[in-house]
C-alpha cells in the first residue's frame, strides 16, 4: 500500500512539473543583429510608421523605418502586425505578493512608520506565477513598490524576464514612497448605527503625521548638506537622492486637500514629486503643471472618490490631465487583475477623450519618464533598449490584442504562462481541437 501511494504521489509530482511554469526559463542574452520585418510600428511618442521594420543590434534599437535593410541580421517576419514599446506598470506589488490570503506569500510591509531604507527590490520574487501573465499582455517592466507606514521605503523598476532580483533590476531605488495620511473626516456611523467610540479628528491627526514626515525630511536635508558625518544614518542616507533629484518622492494620495500638501513638499524641499492615485487631480491640473508634479492614475476602472463627482469621472481624468499638459501615466492597481488590464485601462481612456497614441504613451513613454528610465525605454527609438511587443491587433482592445512576440533588451522572451498551460490542459481533457 505504501509503495502504491508513493508511486501515485511521484506520478502526480512529475505530471505537475511537466505542466508547471518552472519550465519557462528566462531568455538568454542575444548577441548579434535581429530584424523585425514589415509591420505597423507605434513609436510611443505619438508617431506611427506604416510598413516599417526595426533593426536591433546587441539588444539596442539601431534603426527603424521603411527603408531599413536587414543585412546579415536574423529576420522575423511580422508583416501585418502591430508593434509597440513594452508596456510599463507604474506602481505594483508584483513579486511582493503571490496570494493575498496566504500570509507566507506576502512581503510588502515592514513594522514602523518611517522606513526609507527599506528596499522593495530585495524581496522581489522573479518566480511569481503572475509575472508571465503580464508578459502575455505586453507588460515588460514594472515599478515594484513597498507598502505600509508613513514613509514606506524605496521602489525599483524591474524587467520581467530574470532569474533573480539582481538580473531583474532595471533601475534601483528610483524613488521613495510617502503614504499621505487621510485629510478627510468621514461619518463614524456604520450602516446608520451610531459609533460607540469617541470621535477622532482625522484631519488634525493627519496633519500631525504630515508634520512628522516633514520634520524627518528637514533633518535628512541637513544631513545631506553636511560635508562630513559624525555617524552614518541609514534612513537619511536612503533619501539623499531626493535632494539632488536622482530620486523622486512618490506621494500616495487622492483628494485635493492631500495633493495641496504634496505641492507644499515641492515648494519647501524642491523635490521631484509624483502623485500616485490622484483621482481628483483633474481639479487642480494647472497647479500640478505649474509645479511640475506628475501623476500616476492608479485605477481608472473605479468609482469616484467623492459622492459629488461624476460617476464616469475616473474615466475622464486622463483626458483632463492631457489637456492641461500634466505628465501622467495610467496604471492598473486592481488586486484581482494584478496589472493585466493595464492596456485596457488605457483603452478606456480613449473612449473618454484621449487619442489611441496618447493613451499608449501613458503606459509607455510617460511611465518611463516618470520612473526615471525614459532615456532607456518607453519608445521605439534608435539607441534605446529593444523592449518591444508585437500584437496581431490593437493592444488597447481586449478583443483584438493577441501578443505573439515580446523582446526585453533584444531577448525574445517565452510567452508561456499558467493560464495558457491550464487552457491547453483542459482542451486536452475534453478533446477540444
């Protein structure tokens, strides 16, 4: 009986391994020249080239256009298809959370309120089953963001085809994340029942937390201005980049009152500030433009923040920021889709005022610029990394977006994922051709 049980378990384990995502390996570095032939190329900066080709040399885009010759390059014929820059997820828990309800797979928060020295990238799990599902939707890079506390730590941009976090790192510690405390008093009742707890002045408490954060940054600025330190302070060291603008301060907030505090950070500290969330950013778009504050619209597929807002306001916000000249990116923070709907969130913005190329730019070049990697990726231009996605149809339309090829730094990546494996498994079970 024991031998039989052992054989059954071994068989199950072996069959599981045959179907597992662990057999999907990161692509090897591609040395040499690669030629993508004859497609509609969406540059990512608003330009579209018909019947164009791309020449890649050692992972970089060398030439792009209608008259590019292949020479001795390896040719991939993609005639009739659509070519895009790799999409970028601007704010994500990718690799930090696998299953929300399983505590052992959640590693995004540290104890304490002020943790600027926490580095999210060291907890990034390159073996996440979620990662390959994103590549299948054209997403090739993501900004991995820590959670919790007042100052959560630093985020890093990763590319999604790697053996470990060192391989994945595309830009380390690109920004520090500040979680704006709530500055909105809400009713304490629940389903009409009066609360038994004493009332709390949420705004007063929030402003006290803001002042606590400002005090930390004032001390950190004084530390950064010292020519020599009596002792090394790891927390102050972690935010030095904010003062020389090699890092950005990402402030997570939504309502106008909170965003006005973000403007104060720019005025007092001279930091490069990015608002993450910004559901009411359309109300103060000219002010954000004046202060060079960028916005990451975290979840366009949502209800309005306040009852007085238009029910479709989340869909219209991107167009309002575009009209005001605010640099913005579109994101997908939904805990159910885990980032996969990023291109379709951008597609929704097209129905509410953006052009298709503006919406594409919001998930490619704009996102890259906000995250500090716009000089390397985000658009298909000579000299940039060959982060490229090929689709049979419009990548912003879930009905036609079928990703056939993806390249990260010139390496053609495997687009197998757990969803596709299960699809094939049950096609086989039910003998569906």
